[in-house]
C-alpha cells in the first residue's frame, strides 16, 4: 500500500469507527429503553424512511443543492468585488463595512418574508436568502487579505512607483488568495443553511420542494424518522460542498503559486 493511501486510511478510520459505535449505541438505547419512534427513531428506522422516500429526497437534495451552489457562487463574486472596492478606499471601507456587519446580524427570519414579497415564492427567493447568509464571510476574509499585506513589499512597490492597479494585481490579490479560499469554505457551509432557511419561507408553496419543505412537513406529521433523514441529507450536502470548495481552493492556490514562481 502506498504512503498516501496509508495516510488516507489512518485519517479516515477513527471517525468511521466512532460513527459505527455511535450508531450501535443509538440502536441499543432505542431498543432497550423502548423510546417512542416519534421521539427518537432508531437508525434502522431512519434508513427505512430514507429508502421509502428516496425519490422525494433525491429531488429535494438536487433542488436545495442547486440553490446553495448558485447562492455560493454569487456570494463569492459579490463579496470579492465588494472587498476589492473596500481595499482601494479607506473612506469607502469605513462607510460601508458597518452595513455589511449589520446585514449579517439582522435575523434572516425577519427579512425572509420581505424577500418573498419582493422576489416571489420559489427558487429565486431561496437563492437571495442563501446569498445574504453566505456573503459576509467572503467580504470579511477577502478584505482582510487585501489590506493585510507585508509592509516591506508595500514599501518596495512604492519605491518602484507602482501604480494602484499594479499594486492590486501583483501584490494585494496574490496576498488575498488564501483568505478568499478560507472565506469560500466558510460560505459553503452557510450556503446550505441559507438554502434550507430560504425554503422554509419561499419553497413550501411551489411545486418543486427542497429539503426545507420536508423538514417543515415532517415535524407536525411526527415523521421523525424522515426528519432525521433530511438532517443527514443536509449534512452530507454541506460536507460535499465544503470538500468541493476545499479541493478547488487547493488546486487554485497550487496553480497560483506555481504561476507566481515561474514569473
């Protein structure tokens, strides 16, 4: 066995063993204590519910995933553009940054009904809610990366009379790439949360229904097994998005570093 495969197995084995132990303990607790299924279903009941509703769950995962991915891409584009503007003007940054913080601190459940009124029910409103929730980490991380540059390098560019555009392209943006990847990773997990929250308000009265709809419908109907299935599906979706962004970021940083070295 190669060394990378051995490392991968060593990293993967402990969480898998822990997962198996948790599932076995969960099954035994439900059986021995005779817990009612509507309070805590057994793992086998959750699997059976997921298999029974597999077509609806796959369709819901696809819809929620599309909203989360689109919202994430928009938040990365919008957040990076905003950070670039912040990095070029201290007055602009001081004027608008507090409002970016305010947008993050406003409870999304308070403004989601307004978004539905403005954009209508359905996919577009879900994407808007996703963007609002996942935008702030991109703005903060990229702004920090663009403004926290090495003073020695900054002085070197100044001594060589580099223009503002040259400083941005050759100094600030390369320095901010790791911060962009970090912000995108954080935003990836928040995008799934935003998509599901958006579906609570905007996705329940339309034909195409995501995971948020099934979460809401499972609670009053005491379908706790289906609720657990939705939670697991949402978790796996978030992990998949985080892993995809991490791999893309690693590839981007690797190519960026290689390109910088060749120059």
